[in-house]
């Protein structure tokens, strides 16, 4: 029996095309992220020297309003600890090393 195979429509593009951010919304989001980073950076710089010795290459998730931070070897677990204590807050995560960058470039 030689049946025809159904043709499949290839769909390319966004998953939710109705959700489109304007350049102003993107700029606002970037400004919010930068402000959060600038709030968390002084806290990180204050605790970094002592943590470099004992927690090198661990992750530190900082809640900038309270100044509290959470340490873990896994980036996700540190963020989950922070979300348990502060469920409605935003956090910033650094890696404890010479360049406090998470991930690779």
C-alpha cells in the first residue's frame, strides 16, 4: 500500500508571536537589570575577599534590599534558597572568583 505521507508545515518564528516587546520596554528591562546589579555589587565586593578563600568558584545570590546572600556550589540551588526566603524579590547571582561572571563567553 502506497499511502501518501502528510505534509508538515514548517513553522519558524516566535513561540508566542503576540508577545512583542517594544524597544522602550527592552530598554526599561535592561535599566532595571543594571540597577539591580549596581545595588548588589557593593555587597558582593564587601564579602568577596573572605569568601574567595573558602568558597572559590561557588555562586553567591544576593538580595540587595536586605543585603542577605546565599551560597551554593550550584547556581540554581542558591537561587532557590533565596526564593524560599524572599519569594517576591529579585536577586543577582555572582560567581566567587576573580571575575564575578556566571557562565562562559
